C-alpha cells in the first residue's frame, strides 16, 4: 500500500469515529428532552387533577355552607319566637343539602362569682319557651366554693311572685364549702335564685334537677346553637353564640 492509500484509509477511519460520536451525543440529548417533556407532562397532570378535585369540592361545599346558614336561621327563629323544638333537621329546597341544629342552652353546673356588696339573680326557665310556666324544675342545689369565712345568702321565689319567696328557701345562709338544696313546687314552675354576698367576694355553682330528680341544668349565660350542613360527603359547621344580657 502506498503512502496515499494509507493516508486515505486513516481519513476514512477518523471520519467513521467522529460520526459515531456525534450519533451518541444526539441520542443522549433526545433522551434528556424526552425525560424533560415526560416530567413536565406529569407535573401538569398533577396540577390539573388537583384543580379538578378542588373545583368539585367547592361545588359540594357551597350547598353545605348554605344549608348550615339556613339551619341557623331556622334555629334562631324558633328560639327568638319561643316556639320550642329548637333542635331540628331539614333540607334546603334548591340544592337538597340537609342541616341539623343542636342547641346548647343549659349549663350544668352553672358556675358563678359575686363581688362583695352585690346580688346575683339566676333565672330557672325553659330557654326555648320563656313564657311556658311548666319548666319542669323540681329541685335546686347551691354550693359555696369560697374558702375561709365567706358565706352567702340564698333566696328562691317563683318567677311570677317575687314578693313571696319559697318558705324553705328564704334567706338561707350557705357557709363556705357547703351546699344547700331546695325543693321547688310552685304552680308557675319558673324561678329566680337570688344569691347575696355577706361582706366578701364569693364563688360557687348552681345545679338544677327536674321533677324526676334528673339533672336538668340552668339556662346558660351564653347559649349557643351548633348547626351542621351536609351535602353528599361534605359537611360544614357553624356555631351561633348568644349572650344573655
């Protein structure tokens, strides 16, 4: 083989080596671009699916919130109009979402504190219908939680006869750390429990029972309504707080 043939042969070999190298680089770039496109596609798919899920949740949540608000209006109307049966269920006519109203109108025990020189008056009545005379109160227990020598005086009278206290519950002194029970039997079964300090700040609690002796509770200072609205598998709750003045 002469010099020219050797040189041409070397050029052909070099050309083949360079061509193979370029083809490998092209393949790697193509794989990287394919991986990038695949990653972007999966990312966009995840975002789209998340947005679809959120949109569906919003569509189901709005009727649930609307039902909760509607139930709150119903509960407030019944409570303010003394219609009773504040705890109720129902449906909204357009969406078909349901609501449930659960009233929390009593405290058991009813915790109180009275500063020196003041008089506390606590009403016993049916908070769902204040005008109902049959409030079903049979007994009340007043406990003095104060320490030391901090007695207070208890007087209980019927709602409609404040000039004639119940004889056994008229001006009874309750010493610190002790309790006092009073039976209630007036025709107007609503009562006022009057707690008067005797020179010092006092604290205690009040419990009320029905005619059968079951705990009944005392009308709360801050009654509330818990309303749950439901639509399919979504539920939303609101709480309506009512502060007695």
